[in-house]
C-alpha cells in the first residue's frame, strides 16, 4: 500500500510515507520518514514535511491508499492539527482516513523494539498527559493482532494498577518514573509514524478507515482549564 502516516500527539512530530513495492518484489516496502520537534512548531512544519517526504517517495496524494494519523489521546493542539491536516488532504484527494489510537501505537512501537518475535505479548501503554497525570490503556498482541484489554484512563502516577509482569511502555518515565509502583520492565516508546504504518494494513482490512469528515480526535481529558466564570467565582469566595 501507498500510505502517509503522521502523529503530533506529543512534543515530537513524526511523519512517514510508505511506497508499495512493484508486483513480485520480495523486499520490504520503502519508507521515508521524519522525526523532530513538535509542539508549537507542528502547525507550521507538518504540511511542508509531508510535502517533502511525498516528493522523496515520488508520490502524489492521489496515489495514496489512505492517510493515517494518531487520533489521541495526547496534546489537544497536536490532535486538532493532525486531524485537520488529515481531513484537508483526504478531502482534496478523495481519500479515506485511518485514525489510530496513540496508545495502541505506543504498544506497537514497544513490541517492535523489544519482542517482535513473540506471538503473544501484553503491555500497558502510557503517555504523559501533563498536569501531573498520565493516559493509560492495556493491550495484548496475540496471533498477529492487537486487542485492547484495559480501557482508557487518566490517572496520577501513584494510582497506576498493573500486573506484576506486565511491561510498561511510553514517554512517562523521565517525569514520573520514581513515582510509578511496581518493578515491571519499562520501555521508552512514542506513537511513531512507523508504528502507525505497521498497524495500518490490519486495521484497513478490518474496515477501520472512515470518510474524511468522520475522522475525529480522541480526547480523554475533556477539560484542562477552568472557565473565566469559574475563576471569578473562586476569587469572589476568597
């Protein structure tokens, strides 16, 4: 498949373009990729980076089979940027969009780094949610497919609940590592675009792609700041 994938849910912007091999080829699909600072730079750098990688791959947007993006959870601004860019490009080229959970991409990246040869593997994926909290979800990889076994949660590091042998994967260890309970293995992993590319074929085969207008971010934290009225009420009560 010809695929474009990107994730801007963390402070790293990750983009990758995969070009399908010629019929009968036995080598892996060639991939052009970029990983660099995201955050405030994402809104100005994402589209130029996509255009550069597409040119290197000698692909037009109309050549793509789908546009894949990390839908969240993660940075509100990053998720909105990724979703709007995916929608805009898909509308323009009449393409389907494949939104993929960022915590699933973390799980896949950890599996690929550590135990890609194992047929069965379980992991708890964690992403820094800032404000002294983490996003969490549990997954199991079995017979070539991922299954979510623990729903999304937004928790403080000390409140993490896990099986003793279940490894942790994510980007939380630098900030919260000393506060995490247990002694399970810890794997540094981000929702990289290459992980999205590895996940995409099975999800596309399962019918997970949607029309551009139906591609939406996944927000776990619905509220990150108090409203002006709430702040004024609290101030008046002092």
